[in-house]
């Protein structure tokens, strides 16, 4: 009886991107198929046994343009703190805190970094319902004066600004309030100057003998001094030592419907702020890249800011009182009970829960290891 010839099959394969024809015997084909099934089964077992990943959450966060006060947000992004919590952040940039409050009103953002003054003012005047959850920084603003006017002795004190123009970021900003306070301390009133709103980006370039001064947040003050355009007249720390500045706030509806996400954002903010305090050199490096500025003025600006997430209720009470004294609030909307108003505006339970979250994360790491 004649032996049956082995069956051969023509297989078309791609070897190193060059198509070739390969002849394989029947037994080889069976072996390859069995191996493929086994490998595929193992792969499925591995995939099916992976722990389920948490769904990614998207949140819209507002912040001010090139505001070094709000470095914690950039640090959190750079250090991957949002990624760690499966949070995708959509950043929305604003020219000042008043515009950011308008963003809250328009439903453009869920949470935001902004000045305490516009947060309070627009919460009252326009019923923009937000809650302040944490502090961001203290101090960090300066009244700057044209260098040539200072060296000529024309403007060497705040009192010398009488009858002159001063640039500021906007009427409902921390800097506007600080300007008013500095004028009052010098025996002047806001009516004694010509205040003009301008973006901090351009203030130093538009100074003249008639409008020789501006007030802005860092790093614009340090940058103007570094470029020999202007010099500090008085810092905000000299006007009001340890004054509150920027805060972290949330839209009230978002807060009530997403408390767990808000807690994560607050935790991230505190962690980033603590990291800045403990790693100033690395923080300045992140700021330098973000601001696209030389490291010298960034370092100067950084050292003019106190990074602190603890809310200063007394400072916020002083803001409210000064807004009332300066007639910045609509009379019929002034809170009858300022203390009760602040109780409603401020919520520190989220910052209080931060340490519990840290301990929980550390415990989970120990269990995994």
C-alpha cells in the first residue's frame, strides 16, 4: 500500500515588512494553532482579572492669566496629581477675578482660583452662588511706579499719586481694594486719582509721567522691575500684612451634586500647596516654564508670595467691611448679618477632611505593598 504524502499548505505571511510565501506541514500548522489558542486564552485571563479602573471625571477649573499666586494649579498638573485621581481638567482662563465670577454665573466653570474680593463682591451684588473652600495665597501684589519718575523724586510715596493716573486689573479685584486701602492710609481717597483698568501684561509698558503707577499681581511687578521699567512703591504686605488674596471656590450646584469630586480637588490643592512650600527650587522651575519668563524675576516674584491654603476668616471679614466702607456693595444687598453671610460663603470642612484622605491613601499603599 502506497504511503500517503504529507499535506502541505501555502501560508502568506509578512516577515520584516516583506511578504513571502512559506510552506508549512500539516502538523506544524496544528501546533501553531494550538499555541495561538493557549496564548490567547492566557491573555484573556490576564485582561479579565485586571482590577476595574475608576471612571475618569472631567471638571472645568477657572484661573487667572499668568497669576503666580495660583501656582498650586500648575504644580498639580505638572506633578500628575489630577491624573492620579482619574480627573481630567479643562482649564478656563480669565483676565481677572471679576470676569471669572461672571464665568461662574454663565455656567462656564465648576470650580476656580480667584481673588477673595471679587468672590465676595459679586456673590453679594449679583447673587453668584459660590462657596469658598480654601485659601491659595497671602500677599503678592505691589504698587509699582515708573522708574524715571521715582528717580527724579516726583513719585516716591503713595501720597505723590494725587492727581495722577494708576492702572489696576479691574474695579472688583483684590488689587483695586488694596489700592483704595493704600490711598486711605496716605490721606487720599480713590477720587484723588484716575484709576484705569488694564491687563497686567501691558501696564509697565504704558506708564507715563501722567500715569506713573500700576498695581498688579505677581509676576508682573517683578518682571517690570527686572526690565528696569518701574520700581516698587509699596508692597501689599506693607499695606496690609498677611492679607488674604486668592481663594479656591466652587459653584454651589456643582458642590452639592459632586461633593466627592470637590473633596478630591481640595485635597489636590492642599497637597500641591504644601509641595510648593517644601520644594521652592522645583516650584520656581515649574513656574518659570509656565510663565515663559527668566528665572530671576520669577524667583523675586515667588519670594513676594506666601503660599498658604488655610482660610483666614478674619481677613475675609475685613474685606467685607472695607467693601461696605468704600460703597462697593449695592446698599439693599448688604448682608444684615455679616457673620451669618460668611458662614454661608465659607466651608472649611473640605480642608479638614484632607488629612483623613492622606492617611487613607498611605494605608492603601501599605496594604498593596
